[in-house]
């Protein structure tokens, strides 16, 4: 009996490994569907609208608030060393290298990823995917791949927008509220943010997170049980798994490539 | 009516078994569905009627045994090979399974857009023709959520037959419908069979309409199937069939000595409820 938890551990690891294998296979199927005709451009555009355009208010508002908070926080520290003109560098680097892509990915996972998982899971429950199969249409091609590609492609755009709003928020608070000189704020930011290292790094992070969220959300919806509990499990599972995966990948991207 | 020869079967099960957990859903099930006839599959809830239909469509694979559809053993087919078989099959799901992100028109047009090179104009006239045939001529612009149960089932029927299948699988077409809609769908299905020669496989527990439609009845009991012409089966002495048929009639309560008197003592009668 004392061995039960250890046996359980083995079983659970196997389940996790099996899911990892399946998710990789699923990802390859999505890529294969995207590469061959027909290209589902209309469905893709409507999914981009759902995942991207409808996420705009959340992303813009959060960006501005995060930028402002960084300014407030950075100023109290820097002013002790008389280095408040370095505030621009601090806000710029923090937002572009780290907070922009990561927070955008978490926001988009919560807003669009969960919606996509719930939609696909509902289609499983109401036999819509089986209906497609019976019409000789591959649901991965017709439903899943446009959604996954939509999440992948909106992520860098939304991250860029988040960053723009965060920088504006940071500038507004620093210059308008805290009395930092606007010129030195901008020049310290310009001097410290490097295009190839920081901006391209940010872009590749956002792409990675977009792929992760797109893959996890669609996979979780696709394999859900055909019940209402299955739909809710798919939604929760997507948010939890994708959020943790984003943070873990972020750590490794930082650690290994200094992105 | 004579029993059809094996080669006339459009769909045939041979020794099919399927277990779900501990429970055997099919236990060596063998039966056939003849070409151009209406076969009605009867059985209680959980007898595996829907599973049988899904298996013919290749949506569910058997643990053992073989399923032949249109002279091909589909048991070991890959998804891609199944697509070829499914081109000859139409399926009407119990809930309709219309895509709720698309209008009724787009739903019915979908197979045509995906699998034919018809011009837009031809697709339009074809879809309108099908919708008119099921009595939904003016509803093409509506979304499935705006339709009533009977209407969405008819729309789904229009979609199932738009590619002119040889075999039409119909899962519980009458459940949850009022008598007028039952008659309407029944008439549509019979028309399809009589005029176009479709092989129809219908699951149902609606006895009256089943008997009106069926050329052949298939009873699902204890994981196997008992098939035959309606006249033979209705007079059959087989206990399990007699049981099922009697359960349909109002003699059921007598036969099983069901006693409803305990229900007469209503603990939730209005005067005992919590006042709000």
C-alpha cells in the first residue's frame, strides 16, 4: 500500500508523456493541413478577428497600466541613487524584453485561447466535428488549423501594441506625474534598447508563445469529453497549461539564448 | 418477404464486438442491411443503436469483427480511406450537427463547396432546391440556433442528401419532435427511399413510425442483433422481442407489476414547501 503513491507517479508520468507525444503529432497535423490546399483564408481571417481584434481593448488597457506601474516603481528606486533619468532605459528594457510578450501571451490565453478551446469542445459535444468527418472534411483542416494559425499570428502584433501602450503609459507617468525630463527619458531608452537583441528577441518570444497557446488551446478542445464537464475542463485546462507553459518557456528562452 | 442474399447487403456486420470498460456493447453482432430498403434499428436506450450507426460511418471502430460498407471492409481503414467510403454515405445526426458558426445555406452548401467544382450559381440553385425539398425554402439566411428542433433536423437532412449518397444513416430522427414533425420527416425519408432508391438505416424507438417505414427491422438485444421482415419479427416468439414490443404498449406496467402507490405520498406537495 505504501508503494501506491510511487506507482501512481509512474502512471501519471506516462499520461503526461503520452499527451506530449500526441500534442506533437497534433501540431504536425496542423502544419501539414496549413501547407496543402485548400487554404482556409476566410475562416482564418474570421478567427484573427475573434482572437486579435476582440483582444485589443484588454491588451491596450493592460499595457498602459503596466507601463505606468513600472515608471512609479522604477522611479522610487532610481531616485535614491539620483539616477531617475535612467527610467526610460528601465521601462523600455523591462517592457520590450520581458513583460510585453509574457503578459500579452497570458492575456491572450485567458481571453482568446480559452474561447477557442471552449468553442472546439462544444463542437465535439454537439457532434459538429463528427458531422464534418461524415462529410469527408477533416476537422483539423477545417476548424483547428485556422484557429491555431490565427493565435500564432496575432500574438506578435498584440505584443507590439502592448509595448507601445506600455511605453506611452510609462512616459506619461514619468514625465507628467514624476517630473522626469522627457528628453532624457527617451534618450536613455534609445541608448539601451538594441534592435537585434531586444526587439527581435521580443518578436521571437511572442511567436513562440503564440504557437504554444494555439497548439494547447486547440488540442485541449479537440480531445475533450463530449459533455458539458468536458467543455469546462478544456477551458480551464487550456488556461492553466498554456500559462504555465508560457512562463516555463520564457525562463528557458531567457536562460539559454539571453533573449 | 424473402430473406435477402448476403451480396445484396449494402452494409454488413460480421461478428462485431465492442467493449466500453466492463460493459460489452456488441458481443459478436452479425447483421446486414439490404440495398434499397428501409431498415429500422430498434432497441432500448443504451442498446448501442447510435454506436451501430457511428460504426457504419467509421466514426467508431470495433474491437473485433468486421464491418463491410459498399462492398469494402472498412475495419482497418485509415481516415483518408474512410473519406472515400463516406463520400457514398449521408448521415443525419440526432442533434443535427449543423455548424453553428455558419448559416443554414452555408451548411448545406458546404459539401458542394468542398468536394465539387460547381460554379457559385449552380451551388446556389442546388442548395435552394434541397432546402425547398425539405420545406425550408425561406430559411437559408438563418443560423442553426434560430431554428426549431424539427426545422434544424430537416436542414440537417438537406445537408446529408446534398451529395446524393447511396446510403443514408439516420440517428433517432423522431426523438423530441411533435407528431406533425414526425410525420413530415417520416414522409421525407420514405420519399428518398422510394424515389431515389437510397438504402436507409434508421435508428428509432418510435414504434408507430418505425412500423410504417420499415422494410426490415433489426432488434438490438444483449449485444446482438435479430433482423428480419417486420411481419416475421412481430409474430416472433423470441422472448426478448416480445418483451420489447410489450414495453411499448400500455400493458407494460401490468406485466411488470409496477406499483405507483408509493409515489402518491408526495413529500413535496405545495403545502409542505418552504415559503419564500
